[in-house]
C-alpha cells in the first residue's frame, strides 16, 4: 500500500515518535467498539474455550487470519499463508496408572493421587516407572553471583531431586524470576546426574497457589512442540519422571532425615542454601496418553519501508488459546478466557487494523502474532522465537490478560527497567495522558510467566504493558477488582463476557502499544538491553 500521508516527527519526554501529518496517526484510529466485538466473538461459547489444537481454536485462528487479511496485512508464515503450523505432542496423565510409594527400611507408605501428589506427563513413553533414592536440593539453584548454591554438599547422580518451587525471597526480583523457571532449574539437575524430580511448593508459592487450585486444574493435557528431529522440545528426558507433592506429603519424605520438614521450610523462607540426602527409596509410576497434533500461530506483517531495516522485526504478540473445556463449575464447563486472552488478541487485531488504515509505513517491519499454546507452557511463542520469518527479531511487545476492569490514570509496564523499551513505554504513556507505575507485586515474577519470556531467552528486549491500579474514580478499588478476578475468574469458566472490561482503557492500551511499536520500528538504533542488565547479560548476543 502506498504511503498516504507525509511522515513528520515529534518528541515526547525525550523519545522520538514517528507520526504522520493531519489527524491520521495510527493511534487516533483505534476503535474501542471494535475491540469489544472481537472479545465477544473470541470469548463466546461457540469457540469452546479455544484450547490449542481444538476445533474452537481453529475457528479463532481462522477469524484472526480473516481480520488480518481485511486489514490488508501480508501473510507472514509463508508468502501465501497466515498460519505457522506448530507441531505438538499432547500428553495426558492417565490417573489410574500413576502411583508414588516410599520404602524406608521395612516400612512402605503409598501416597494418594490428588490428595498427596500429581504426576507429570512422560513425553517419551506411555508407561514409566522409576525407583531411586532421594536427595533434597533446596530450591535447586546455583547462583554464584548471589552466593547461593543448593548443590554444594550433595551428590545427585542416580537420585530423585526433591526441590522447592520458586527462588529465595532475598534474591533481587529479576534474578528471582530467572532462577524460578524450570527451564533454568531442570538443566542444572540433569548436569548433576538427577534421574527424577519431586517439586514442592515453596512457602510463598503455597500461599499464592493453593494445592486445591492446582488439583482442580490438573485435568488439562500437557504439551511440547516437536523439533526437527521429531523430539519434544525441552522434555528433559534425563529426568524420567517429574511429580509434584503437596507440603503435607513432602513432610513424609523428611521423616528420619537430618532435618525435619518444618526446619527446611523455615530455611527456605530465610533464603538459605540447603541440601542433604533423604532416607528410603521412592518409586514413581506414570501412564501417559500420547497424541501428535498441531496448532497454528497466526502471523501477519506490515512490511518495513527501509530496504536496510525491513528484515528487522518488531513482533507484537498475544496468545489466542485458552483452557478449552474442563471440569464444570456451577454447571459451566467452557473456559472462555475473556480477559485471558481474548482481550489481548482483540487489542492486537485493532492495532493491526489502525496501522494499516493510517497508511503509515514504518522503517522496520512489524510482525503481528496471535500465538498458540501459551497455556501449555509458552509453546507457540517459543516455536516462533526459534522459527521466525527470514530476518531478525529486535523487540517484542506482548499483550496478555491486561486486566482492565475500570478507568485508571496509570499502566504498569513489566520489564520497563530492563531495556530501552521502558523509556519508550513511559513516553508513550505520557503522550496518551497516563503515567507508568511500578509493578506492585514484583515478587510474583510476572515478567517470566508469559510469552515475552520466549523472546527474552533468545536475547530479544521485551515489554508488557498491563492495567494500572490508580482508578480515575476514587471510589473504585482496582486492587480489589484484580484480586476478585484472580480468586474467582482466572482460569475458570466465569472468565467470560460477563467479566468487567473497560473498553475505553483497552483502546488506550492499544494506542500506547502502537506508539511503542512504531518508535521501535522507526528509531535508528534497535531497542537494547540496559547496561549491566541481568537478562541482557544472560541472554543477549
């Protein structure tokens, strides 16, 4: 499409934004009712919760592709297609086929499924059994820069590692986010010879994610994407079985050990490194239903105008999938996912339409990606990060469950302290009449809990702008609305079109994200990690 308007420039808070003459800046063309319409369709019962690799998801993907085509955006999966097929292995634990049994001397104790433990899926075998001695390995972390090593006094070779989830509360939030991830922990356990893992909720995670809530969601199948060698990616095959025990069951593993469970809980709360052998042999057995399938990322591109920069991509992501059908709650078994993440996808679609309607051609290309299988472990975004369009990904703007319940005067930008995108986001919010507030709950390490982490792990600066906490109406308690959603609607059938959503604020989020994307696409230098940033040093090229 030819450039319809002459490009001019403006500077807000020290950050240069590309703009266009007259009133046709892309952000002025965003329509809140269009966002509402997308949400009402994507979160309708017709789509049956949009589970990855389901009929409902395929309908949603076709809808997104049709919207991209209507917006005159080019297909980006191939020259002719918007659909990037993600090959998947679906693994469903078969409940009667799982067991966990501890033998200490002549005493045998059998644990109960759901009450005491949950099995993981085995992506490599339909039936698996592992018998091995146990070693407690604290959080399963070796962080020399923080003088923490749970492995200092133990030998894990041929043993099942028992570890806490999360990371010590004393860690800086960034390092805590990184070291909490299984993708960080499991390779370290494998390096040290562990053959299995039992994870136990840390004291803080046990408060945030109660066992009853975890069990209630255990019906959902697990997935991995399949690599070019037909192997499931990051299946950690050396860790033959991975079970999750609740704290009361885990306490049984520590009976007769050098320290009891309450002592190690207190040490974990204090952030102390710890590790020692546990008595007895643990036998874990799991039966897994395995099925190969596929689901599509939906990709469209606004091709850059600069011949030198058009093969550099600013990728804007929102996950299209949700939980599908599951256990009925109050007679409703469809997990619609209105906030999570029909709203994020709707914002992405309206950003794409508004950019095309403006006629503005950014220097770099902007890739719009509605990705699959986020709920299965960030799989669609991880596949995209490993298989991008020909060119280089230089920045990621992710939109996931922004929780926009009422008008606010602020937004929260996760990751703003890590890269130059934070300065851009602050200027974009200011230009739109908002302020950026600090993340009020950094201890929840949200920056590694969504699709942006797939790109961070490939060295790509990333940011997520979410709803703020400062209500325009002082009588509105945003924090209470968020807590009510998390307790009663998050990953529940009630996250449907009855969920409160303020579409005017959603439109403003689309405008802010457009400003960020266009700055990243038009500025001479690429977005960059800040000097000395932990993620930049860990993953940057």
